[in-house]
C-alpha cells in the first residue's frame, strides 16, 4: 500500500516550496517563467541593443533640438507638428520594412531616434529654463528608466503573454500624435496638459507591456529592429509624459 502523507507533512512541503520560491534569483524565476530557444535569446539581446542605439540617437537629437532656436520654432509650429507626426510614423515603418538590410534598417532606426529627439527639443528647452533647484530633464530620464525597468521585469517574470495586435498599432499612432502635440504646444499647460500627459504616459506603459511581451513570445517577430522600434515608441511617450508632469507640478508659477 502507498504511504499517505500526514497533514503535517503536506504543511511542511508547502512551507518548503514557499521558502524555495522566495530564494529564487531573478534569473531563475525568469527561467521558470519563460523557456527561450537559443535563437529567441539572440533576438531578444539584439532587440535591446538596437533599442539602446535608438535611445542614444534620441539623446543626440534632443541636445541639438533644444539648442537650436530654428528647430524649437519649427517644432512649435503647426507645420512642424504635422510633419513630425508623419515622419515619426513613417521612419519606424521604413526601419521594419528594411530590417533585413543591415545598413538601411539600422540607419532608419537611428533616424527615428534622432528625429524623436528633435521633437523633444521645445519641451527640453523649457524644462532646462525652469529653475526649481532640481534638474527636471535628468529626473525625467531617471524616472523613465525606472518605469522601463519595472515594466520589463514584470513582464519577464509574469510568465504571461499580453496581446494587443491591432490595438497596439493604433495606440502607437494615437500616442505619437498626442505626444507631439504635448511637446509642441502644451508644456506646463494647465489641467488640460496634465490630463493629456497622464493619458500619453498610460499609453506609453501599455505599449511597453505589449511590446515586451511580443518580443518574448511573438514568433512573427523575426528581427530585433521590430521590437526595438515598438519599445522606443513606448519610451518616447513615457518620457514625454513624465517631463511634462514634472514641469507642471514642479515649475515656477
């Protein structure tokens, strides 16, 4: 006959499992949540490498955009606003379509990051001019990094897939429109600007969640550039929201 475990034995085993789960490292938990092939692992690494290049290009664009009166004036006009929307939606598509061309795809990714930085020029210029005793731009960068790390960690360790195929593409388009409008016309723009900032930030977080999940699970993603441009769109919106909220609540009256 099979020996039966007593209630005390069951309680001990359950308690032991809890203790073991509490001592699992982050890598071990990720390994238990998601089983990745070697090919998928390389794609994920490549995605975050490409994302880093895009972010660095955006930093360069933001510097030049915030230092040039011509660019600030252009990005604050209706003509610049419409042009920014068209370009920011066209460049990622070009990068994705040319992803298998190592030169064209990479240059399109860099151009997307650089132009996104130019679009941020007006709001970064204003943030730099606000004297609050703190560096608003630096704080926005740090908070954006914290949001990105938190979302990435949560999705990686959840073991769940978050799907929003059609909604994600539409959401990226709408969020980019709102973010460009926010950067151009409504920095520190009262309650309306605050509400739009919150909406843009929420959409940015959603884009990060769905994009991170797609990078992990979606087999149709066959190149790192695809995930990189989606993740960059989320970061762009989260940063836009945070820097505008910091100015709204921390700026001089």
